């Protein structure tokens, strides 16, 4: 499979403190990849290494088939930093023209592309205003526009929707899905798990600088199905029988929460209740949300490395 | 590099420090012009060629010395956060992740600010020279070479301040650069006193400070170029005082200043090329 990002034991240390340790990631082209972890887990450190702001202590990485640090490959990489700051004395148009020049776009190609991205992020008509007069949401949009200027094959977005209202978030999600449909790869760092869940194909969880779980979102979810049952006449024998199928089981009075590995286990649970002499009043299959998966995997909270 | 140079030049024009410097320059040149005007008027009404031949060059030195002060302050204020402030605010993150080499980023900053400061200094010099020429009739020798050196003064400060901006936080860099500039100014005066009273120790102290920060020796060279004492029997009198130049810095000092600019700009590019942002 053609990879947009491959990292091999990529490590960043700040003296004795570890930013990221032996990160091995493979992000195929054409995916939206969510990178998740608590504050201080090393998410930004990895992104900063991949975009060339930090130099790795050891390990290597390949982006779009070129070694990390290659200048030419950056012509096809877009990056929206977290809390993007600007030369805010410029107008929106001037800012985009400056960033387009940094991407070596010139002449009519520059003008055409600036107009395109202004349209794409919904800032057409506002380009003559100085950036310092923009609202938070408009600033985020102009930052996204800067990242989209080179029509990037690989787009790094660090918290791209954090400053946006719900409509703005929806707009950005739609832009990202449109970009993905064009075969582009998006590496998304976000705390907004519901959004990641809506658009990402694959995710990785990082904790204390190390990747602790990664895979396609669908695969990660499939391995974790929660079933809630209301059971009358629950006996120790029935409980034991249910526990034998379960990855975990919680019981509160007549409410039983069970995690099972696969969909096929759900009818088996129902059969066990019936054959075990219990009365099944209610049964709900609950797919684990990304938030639950996140908390379970990372332990949640903020990390002090 | 040209893109960075362009944005840096435009930023220089847009910053508040530029506006403040322009206002200060207008106030300074206005007061200076008024002073020179009345001095010229006084000598016209009560001619005293001998005294005029001493006072006019002193007025010129005075103008260039304090003009150099304003230009140097602008150089330090403009460059003190050229890189560190962009790191601190995060502006740099969206810039150096583009297909641009880090050394081109630094060189673009240097060229943009250098061009802006050199033009500002050149304009300042021209206005002072015109005031002196029109109001006193004093003919200045070597004024084009002097103009070049006057424009080089802020570029010397820019080079080391830019290096400081890579390795130090903005405020610390500002403190260090103003101290360095003060060392140069005091060293220059100490050397001037050394030549006046024939004290070798003071002269050498001045030379050492010129090596640490060659801005003041460039000023002394400018004064010598404009008022060459070998052609003038009153030269020694004209060059006395804190704004004069009792001993002409050699051409090697000018070459040293140029090397200083290249070395510190190179060091800034080298250090930035290895810096984690």
C-alpha cells in the first residue's frame, strides 16, 4: 500500500524528558487519520517533527515517499498549526499571497489558487479586510486556506476546528471530506472526538509519548461492543455463564453491562439468559464511542511526562 | 529568500517603531536644522571665519552622532524580536514549514531589515548633510563614502541583534544589545579621551571595545572622511570633543565591520538551522 506517512522509531527527547518515543506509524494515502491523546502526551511533538519544526533525536520518517527534511516535498504538504498566528497587519488576500509565494506559486497560478481557497473556506468577499479585524473563526479559516494553498497531497491539521462555532465546524468537516475525496491524506490532531469519529478512517492513540493503539476506526470499534440487558431472575450461575462470553461485565441490580468481542456474541448472550432461566426484559447493543475508547485506552486526563 | 526579504521590508515600514522613529527623526532634524540655521545666521551677521571653521564641523559631528543614535536604536528595536518574537507568537510555525530553507529565512530577514535600515540611515545622513551644506556652506569631503559607512552602522547592529534573536528570548536580546551598544559608545569616548591626553591604556580600551562592537569606530571614520584634518590646519580643533575623531580608524576597521556583519549573519543562519521551534 502506498503510504503518505511512515515513521520508524521516531523519537524526540528534551534532555531526560521524552517528547515522543519510538513512534512507528503508517498512514496510507487517501485517509483521514486521527491522532489522539491527552494533553502533554506528545501529539504536537510528533506533528512538529513531521512538519520540520523539531529535529528528531533518533529514528526516521518518510513523507510522500521522501525523507523527513526534504524541502521539495513540502510543496505538497499543508500545515495548520494549533493557535495559528499571522502577520495580522496584512489583509487576508495579502497574507494568502505571501504564503503562496512561500509555496513558490507565482503569477496567474497564485492569483487563481488564492481565489479558489478563499471560496473554499468561505472568506470570499472578506479578503480585503486586515486579518487583525477578523473574528476567531475567520482567522481559523484563513489559516486553513493557507494550508490548502499548494493543493496539498498531505495536510497536517492541529486542532483545526477548536475556534469555530458549530456551523463553522460543519463547514470544515465538509471541506475535509471534499479534500479526501480528491485522494488527499489528512493527518488530524483534535480533541473534538465526536468530529474525529465522524470523518476519520483510522486513528492512533498516544500516551506518555508512545503509540499505544492504532488501526482503522471500524476495526477498533468492532473489537469492543457493549450490550446492555435488563434481566430478571439473575442467578450466580447465569452471571458466570454470561461472564464466560464477556470481555468485561458490570452488574447494577437487574441492569447488566457486558462487553463482547464480536456481533455474533449478542444472540448467544440472549440464548444464555433464556436457557439459564432468566427473564430478558430489555437488550440494547451499544457501539462504543470514540470518547469511551479514548478514555479506556489513554486513561484520560492530562499527562505530566 | 526574496519573499522573506519583501515581507520583512514591508513589516519594517508597517511597524509602530517605524512611525515613532520617523516622528523622532522629524523632531530631531527640525531642532537640529533650527540650531544650524541660527548659528549660520549669527556668523553671517557677525563674521568670524576662524570660529565658524571650528563650530560648523562640530555641528556636523553633533548631528551625525545623535542621528547615528536614532538609527542605531531603530536597528535594535527592529531586529530584537525579528526571529524570537515570531517563535514566541507562533507566526514562524506556518512560515518555516513551507518549502523554504531555514538559512533563506534568516538571510531574507537580514536583507529586508538591512535594506530598510540602510535606506533610513542614508536618508537621515542626506538631510543632515543638506542642512549643513545649505545653512553653513561647509563643503564636505568624501560624503558618498561617509554615507555608505553611516548606512553600514545599523547593519552592523542588525547582524548581531539578529543572531541574538535566534539564541535569546526577545527581552534578553534587547538588554544585551543595548548594553553592547552602550559599551561601544563609552569605549569610543574613552578612546577619544585617550588620544587627547596621550594615554595608551585608554586608547587600547577603546580599540578593544571597537572590536566587540565596531559601530562607534565607523562613526569616527565618517567624521574623518568628512573633515580630513590633513588638509585643514584647524583639523585638530575640529576633531576635539566627544563627537570628534582624534585618530582615524584604519580601513581595516571598516573591513572588520563588514566581516563582523557576515560572521554574525552566518552564525544566525547556522544557529537557526539547528534550532528546535
